[in-house]
């Protein structure tokens, strides 16, 4: 048991880095539901760019992970997507199980990721799956990142976000990913409500360019988030490597004494 806990701690140390335990995670798991869209159509190309910019963690499915194995850095934290919603199945309301904790071990992942979307139906079934996955991961010392999303009509409501995120904590997740409500003070309420690190989802850009994404990072850091999990905002940028470098400067600024 002690060895398992040491292994889990080492994985978390690669995912949450520096004195303040922060994470710059680039989400590259969108193609199953969006298709091979520009930006992630060539796995090795985008991975090289975001790692050059300073991303310390990548969120990927099993196939994507295998495709980029040779370009990963030794220090890169791999978060394996173990559930997905195929975009060609319009009746799907939740993600379906895709892989297991053992799959994550074979791929040398540092954590697994699973999503729960409230307000779409099928929540009880996916929560059962989350519970089973947490049990598997506990046996192997594998951290779990739970993406806990509030109902669509309350996507940016701080109370709904806090409730969804708290469910992830109560289930046993090590890290929770969720929405930012748009206001620093309100999001502090979310952070205080959830006693595990929170990563903020990026979602699509509002069309204001990279500065919009950087301002989002500034606000969530001020609120106390452990980091960000951005996908489209990064790989749809004209210069993903430069944007990641700028995000890294903001996210880790206080650790370098420049804040």
C-alpha cells in the first residue's frame, strides 16, 4: 500500500508543479466529438508546439497518446482521457467508458480524466462509472481528474459550478476541472467549496484573440485556481507555442518573483 501511495504522489508531482502546485494542461482530446479539426489534425505537430511553449501536462485519448509517445518530454505529465462522447452519436448525453486504470498504467499516464455533464440526462449511470473508475485507480495509485460540468442553463452560475465541483470531490477525485463563472470573487467561493485543486476549462474563445485567454488565466490565478485546462483556445491560436509561453508566464509568475 505504501508503494502505491508513493507512486500516486509522484504522478501528482508531475501534474501539479512548483511551490504553488500549479498546472498548465493543454487539452488535446476534442477530435472524437469535433472531428479532426485544424489545430489537432496532426498530433505530433501540436504537441511539439505546446511543449516548446512550456505546457507541463497534456490531456489525450489512448490513440493520441500512442501517436505522440516519441515527442513527449520526460517531465511531461500525461492525463489519459478514459471516456468520450463520439460526435457521430447524436443521442449520446454522457461520455462512454473507453479505457481503464490499467490502460493508463500501460501508457505510463500520470492521471486519468472522466467527465460528468449535469443537466443532460444519464448522470446516475456516469456517476456509477466514475465510482468504479475511482476504485480501480485507488488500487493502482492512479490520480483521477474529474471534469464536473454544471447544467447548460447554469454553465456560469457560481453556485451550480461549486455544487458540480463539490460532487467530484465527494466522489473522491484528486483534481477537479470545471467552468470559470466570470468573476474573481464569485470563483473564490467555488475554490473554497472544493478542498482539492481546481483546473479551469477554457471552452471556445469569444473571438477576442489571445489576450482574452490571458486575462482569463490572470483572473483564475487571482481567485486561487491550481491552473488551467485549455484546448481550443490554445490549438486554434495562430501561434500555440507563443500563447502557451505567455500563459506559463502568468500562471507561474508569482513563483519566479515577478508577480
